[in-house]
C-alpha cells in the first residue's frame, strides 16, 4: 500500500501524545489492565515503525486503540489519539465521535470540551440557534471551568451582534465561574464602554495584568488612566513597567514614540522637567509621532528658557509639516 503524505506528521503527533502516558505507567506499581496494555502496544508499535511506516501501520495502531476502548471505555488517551488520527485523516465525523467519547470518559477535560463546544456552535445554522444551543448547554450541570467556556462563547456571539451590554454580562458570568481566566478578563477589559467610570476601567485593567503580566497594552492604558486622574506617581510606575516590558518583549525595536510621549507627560506632571525633555527628544526619532513630539519638545524647551533650542525645534516642526 503506498505511503500517504501525512503519515509522518500523524505518527509524530501520536508519539508526542504517548510519551507522558508512558512515563506515568512506568512509575506505578500495580499491573496494567488489558486495555492499558493495548494502548501501550499501540504506542510501542508506532515507535518501532519510526523509520519505515505505511498506511497499514496507521490502521494497525488505530485497531489496537479501538480494541482498548471496547475493553475499557474510560481510556482517555485512546480517545485522544484516535481523535488526532481522525483529524489528520480529515474524518470529521470520527473525530467528533472520539471527542464525545473522551468527554463521557472524562467530563472535566477542558480540551475535549472546547472541541465539542466549537463543533456544536458550528452545527447551528443561525446566530439565534447558536445562542439558544449555548444557553441550553450553560443550563446543564458542568464543572465551573467548562461553564466559563460556554459563557465566553455567548459573549463572543453577543459581540458579533454588537451587543456589548450582553457580552459584558456573559463575561461577568465567565469570571464568576473561572476567576483566573485571562481570556475572559482581557475580553471584559476590551468590551468596556469608553465612558465607563475610571475606577471600573482601572479595576478591569489591573485584573488583566494580574492574570497576564505580559499584557503590554493594558499596562500602558492603566498608567494613562491613573495619569489622567492625577495619580501621577502610581501612573509612572505602570508606564515604566510598560516601557520595560516593551524592551523585554521587543528588544530589537526602539520604544514607540507615543509611549515615550506619555512617559514625558508623566515626568512633567511629576515636576521632572529634564527627564520629560529627554523623553520628548527621543520620541522625535519615531516618524509616526515626530510632529506631536516636536510640539511637546518645543513647549518643554520654551518652559526652560532654552529659546535657541526651541527655535531649532520649531524649524524642524515646520519642515515636518511641509
């Protein structure tokens, strides 16, 4: 039988999935069940065919895994690996059956639930039917983490309808069930009304940072909220954090001019005129912010009585505007 192009990828996925289970099995004292032995045989067979494999080899692995499930439907690894095989083979119906079986064997499996949920949403023909189906799922008895995922999907559907108030309510529910959900916290922050009270916006931004300290844009925006309301020392700490994070995440890139200008305004509000001037001067090197940076720099130089430098800056600004 001729080899098929996806066999190498298929076996690599299978071997990666099998490795953790093999390590766990090796460390336990009780004997393996027949079903577990069949799963191990499938894994070992795949390992032994590493250099020469065919579609028949894949079918042999699939047969061993199915036999394991007939003996013990609780073999979650077998479901997971059969799902991978079906997905790589383009057999969506079989993949769906394996996901459903995995959920029956392990109702708390978040990865399987996410796949099942996505398939269920896609199967509904209209937005109204998708919402109704998700609401029915949310009404069931499920672990909190899974209910949070359902409410996240409901929030996304509401956003597709441009219904931000409903989306915010769904995200509130998601965070109720899964307070550590960075995805829910981030979406809740992004869907806040622009006119929301500063304390509400700040609370939402800080929750995102608590759950995801690498959220650069959120740290920056939280600093601006504090700066706008006169808490300049606290704002400075957050803006400095955003600056340092930018350098860490993008070490090869210069700091964005708009971030440098926000830092300059913060330094000015804190009475650090020299530092503000230096930051504004740095910002002039970013073409996207050059005109605004030159305006700010001209103001700072004039305030310090450096009229010659201010005149040079004004000339540069005129040149930029041409």
